[in-house]
C-alpha cells in the first residue's frame, strides 16, 4: 500500500504543500483552507469545509489498514469536527460534500461539553458508529490520532500512541444481528412478582385525616382600621397553609413477601446471525476527504498517512513526537513571562501610588 501523496495528490506525509494543479480538490464556493508550511488550516469561522485528495486505488483485503494524522487547534474550539474520511475510488471531487459515499470516518468531534472520537464503518451502504465511547481531551497542542483495521476482524484506536480502544469489530459495532435473541416461545408468567415493595394491607387511614383542611384563616390577620365595608366590601381574613395538614394519605410501603426479582427473558441462538470474517474489509480505497463544520476556525491538519504498516505509523509518530512537548514547554514559558510582566506592572503601580502619597 502506498503512502497518500505518492503518484499524484498531496504529499500529506511531508507537510502538505499545496500545488496549483490540485486546487480542484477544493469546492469553488467553499471557504479556502489556508496554505501553511505545515499542514492545512481552517481559516474562516462558522463554515463548512470540503476537501479531498485522491491516491492510487487499493483494497485492504487480507491486509492491515492504518489511517493516522495529527491536529493542532490554534483556536479554543467550542463546536466543530476534526475527522477524516476514507473513500472508495471514483468519487466526484468537484462536488464533494457530506453525501459523498465513504468507507471509514475517523477522528475527534466536539460541541460544548459533548466530545467523542468518531469511528464509523460502512457496511452494505449503512454507516455504523462505534458503540464504545472513545473519550478524548482537546487542547491547543498537537495530537495524533491513529485508526487500525486488521484482517483478524479487530480494530484499534490510538491517541498520541496510547491505545484507547482495542477489540473485535463485532463486539464494538452493531453491524451484524445479535448472536442471541429473546426466546419467542417464552413470555413472562402472569403471576411473576417483580415489585420489590408493596402497600401495607394492614395500614389504615386515621379517621380524622380528611377533616384537616389544607389551609386555615391567618390567626394573626387583623381587619385594617380604615376598612369601609360599604366601599371595600365585607372584609375576609386571608388564609395560610395549615401546619397540621399532612397531605394526601397513602399507606406505608413494606417488602413484598412474594418478590421474585426481575424476570430475565431466556435467550436462544439467533437464526439470522451469521458470522462475517470480512467486516474489516473494503474492496476499494481511492481518496481521503475532510468534510466538517467548525464554529471557530484554526485547526491544523497535518501528517496524514494511509498505510498497511503499524510500524510505519509508529515511526511517523516518533518523527514528530517532540512537537507537542515543545509546544507545551513554549506555552509554559509564555505564561511565566506574562505572569512576571504582570507582577512588574503591579509593582510599578504600587511604587507610583506611594510616590503620589
């Protein structure tokens, strides 16, 4: 399998330098993605972005498939996607949009407090989102996202090289019918008691319960001295909540002596279930695409790699692993410098105030 960018398209593994002959990858009426020395960056707020690049067609039959890329949010992202799509060969790049068919969609997404890593597999024309929640932390430092599909029908997600999901595709996606179903020949017995508590049949309502009113006349209320019955009408004292009122009577609850616990429906093998060893497999890959919405722009997409080698992906991550650490170090240095400058300013203000005195 060749790296994305060889034999045409973008050399996304090497800093994504945009070339004139590939401008047709951008929709003419869409926002332009800023041409940077390193990667592609969203540049306009509250916009949809549509971008695609073709590469030589291949199939991942009997092979491992790896999609890996890095993102850096130079903005404080509040709502927006940061995911990529792998498409079959032959897509219409000139009209590329959210309806363009894809095989795999992978990457982070956030809107408000809701965030997750999307991992969608297309099977027989239907898109299936991974059932397992893959949480992630977004900040303004470079992060690398890696998706792996293996020919043993397993999948894995790595964030900065750390495994966040690993296991059988059948266990994490609801693509196939369930192996077991409720036995259609069995139903819950009519006399099955699943109420843990019941009303006490011996508990009786006190005779005087209903005679206690909900409200009473305010005993502290007094008719105003200037009240004129002819002009103001007959004076009536206001009412207040009755402190003796206990509400609607209900019998106390006791443990149900006939309680049997929750009824569990017996399971039987599902006749519609058939194992599929090719859930990982796609007949054609031919393009990578970016189709997202962002409220605040500024995300940099870089180091996009499509390969059949987990080792190659690991080596690529290692090649720029220091980037995030350096970004954090620089950020901490800037914060310290800003704090020191603020402290000096406060000190100068104190000195000036003392001189004024």
